[in-house]
C-alpha cells in the first residue's frame, strides 16, 4: 500500500502562525481540529452540505471540510475561537445570545463565522441571489439574511433567533424580535418554497 504523502505548510489561524506537516489528503477542518486542537469548528456532514464547519478563509467564508489544507499554504483562517477580541464577544456573538439564536449549539460556530462574513459581504455591497437592485448596497432584511445564511443548517430550528441576531448585528430594524410569530411563519413558508 502506498504511504501517505505529507507536506509542510504554514497557516495563520486566529492571529497565530502555525508551521505544520500535513497529510496531503487532510481537510482544513481536520487539521484545525486534530492538529491545532481548535474543536470549535464542527464536523456535521463532512460533505459541504450543513455549514457546521464554516470558517473565514482569506476573508471569505468557506466550508473547511471541503478545503484541502495543503492547497491553502499561507492562508489566513479565522475560526469561532478567533471571533472574540481579548475575551470581549464580537457583536455577532452577543447578538446570538441576546436573540436566543441557538439551542444545542452544534451548528453555532459555523453560523457565527458565516454571519460575521455576511455582514462584511453586505458592507462591501456584494449582492446575493435575491438582491433586487445590484447597484445599491444590499439591506440585510429577512429575505437577504435567509438567502445568505442558507448554507448553514440548524437541526434545532433556531432560525427565527438567527435571523433576528443578524438583523441586530447589522443594525437593521428587527422584524423577528418585534413579531416573532410572523417571522417564524415567513421562515417556515420560505423553507417550504
Ligand atoms: S461538515 Fe462541512 S459542510 Fe457539513
Ligand atoms: S442550535 Fe442545535 S443544530 Fe443549531
């Protein structure tokens, strides 16, 4: 049987440089969890379908289970462990707590990394598939948030709180917080559509 091939790479993770010798078949998720002990990023499906492993890779969100570590030599990675600043929760983390945006918490690290990148994408004016006016900065209303967060599944169904948390963190009027039943209905209708 052929022996595994290893390669030297450098990753900048949550502000720290790591020189690693990785199996060339290893995913970024496995390297983060197994080699660096950063177990915040979760393995849900290991197939790019649930978003539990989402990290911010070179400034953009990515499913770490689908990224080969060896292909990202020199990359900058932010995991859920790197979102807080010196023990101070990030605005997105605080908004998740304030809006009851999780239950079991398994999907939450991926949701938080994804949500952090969504705010950045909207601030940069990047449109989504549901942005009506491509020329103006997209407002993060419920439809935009649901579309942009659609790659992050929550088996506990904490979607109402997640949408509310993003709107709060984005500084948008919080429809879900004002009328949670109506917001839940719209989210269920969207899920069925
Ligand atoms: S574990 Fe990566 S998308 Fe599910
Ligand atoms: S909070 Fe349990 S899966 Fe999302």
